[in-house]
């Protein structure tokens, strides 16, 4: 739809095509469905002529496929189109897996399709997605893979998103083989924010100072009051600022940063799990394992044994609060399935 994101589109199509080559069959027969007319046109990149994708079918012509992936620009996503809404609603009722990439998530939301779990989108579209009200609270994560409705922040994250889908469809070995074929780097885990910390601060000096204080105090986490003081704000204001930018409280954001640091150490260092737990402020391997598994569905030791595994967060969790640190500085907190026909809209 519209001048869609060429980077995201290419990432998805190349990964699915690589899966076909690896499996030596059309595991993913692909079709292209432009919003209007006989072709779709991407946005221009660096002044180069935009890419054009020819139609292989059109909206409403066929519904006998398993997954529909929507790419869109913001202007098209924010325009009412009853024809698209009716079509997507029918697909949803038929059990087709609907995927919004970048602004494509807004197309799903505008069509009145309610997601059981929060959707994600490009950071610049988060407010627009929240205003549509089809999801309880948009996620500021790179990936949101849930049941019959999934979403990606778009851009380069679309590659990790597609590799996650391939892993769900055909297993982790196939996903890793595709990654090697594409010479893609190891993924950041899906739980990480779609917004870099520099953008997360967004010109707000208080947030920038609080994030710096968190980063500088991973081994001995600060208390909520100390984090707020670092930003020169009250506890209530600190929580409000982080809720606006991450959808999480201050200490939930802090815990997520510590878990991200643990992932990095597990993947790239030879320190023991216990040492990593101490370095990231969890006090020992049992608390780290509890929080790590609650977020990623896997233990640190299992991840250490296979550091290339896709780490996908299940979304927000209610985690029992850890006791204060002894230092007194603060609190711590397959088999092949039938071929899946995927349509590109």
C-alpha cells in the first residue's frame, strides 16, 4: 500500500525465498497484491528509481492462503478504505495469519481487527496505533509474534521477524540455515526496544540521565528513588516518562536493560552464569534464570548452550519483586508442515 518500505519488503521476500531454496521446494509460494492497479511502487531510496512489484492477484480475488503480510506507508495506512477493511475482516474470520509490518500494523488496526496481544509498529507510528485503540497498548519492541495477528516495527527488523516466522513454521535449524544463506548477523532479541536509547530520550534530559544511571549501575541496581533523583524528577514523574516511551515502568525498563546485558554476556563472554548474574544485578543464578525464562521462555544455561537461538519475548510479565540488594543501594529486580502460501499486500 502506498510507497511501501523497500527495506522491509526486500527482507521478508528474500528470507522466504531463501527458505524455499534451502528446503528445495516451494514451502512459501509468494503472491503480490497491490492496493490499486497492476503494480505497487516502493518509496525512493537515495534518489534511486523506486522498485515496482507487479500484481499476481488482486484484493478480494482469492482467499485460499495462510498468511498475508501488509506493507504500507503512513499516508495510506491513515486513510479509510472500506474495501480493504472488509477484505481483511473476511481473511481474519477464515483464520488467515495477518501480519502488519511497520505502518502495515495501522492498516490492521484501522480495519477494526482487534489483536489479543499488543501490536508493534515503527516508532514514529506508535501514537497513531495507540489512538486507533485496537490493541491495549502498542509495544515498543521490534517483533510481536502472536497467534493469528503479528507485527513488526519494519525496517531492518523485518528480517529477524521473518526468520522467527520461518523458525515457527519449519524449526530453528531451517531459520538458522536461511540466516547463514543471507549472511545476516546474529539477531538482537525481540524483547529489545525498537527505539534506540538516544531516540528513547527524545530530547528529554531527565530520561537520558536516568538511562545513563541505569547503565552505570547494572551490578548494583539503584532504587527507584535513586533513579528518579538521577533524572531530577519525582518517582511518579519518572514512571510517567518511561511509560510514555516504553509502555513499562521505570524499574521494568531497568530490569529489561539488565536482561539485555545478560544476553550480551551469555553470547559473547566466557564468564559463568553465576558471574553474569552478579554483573547484571540479579544476585545469583536462580533469580537471573527466573526473570530470563519469564521473558524469553528459556533458561540462561540453555541459551548459553545455543547462543544463536532466536530469543523472542512473550510480552509483559508479572514478575515477583526481588528483595533489596544486601548492599542497600537498591532493588533488583522439526518436522516439515504443509506448504504455506504467503501473500504480499
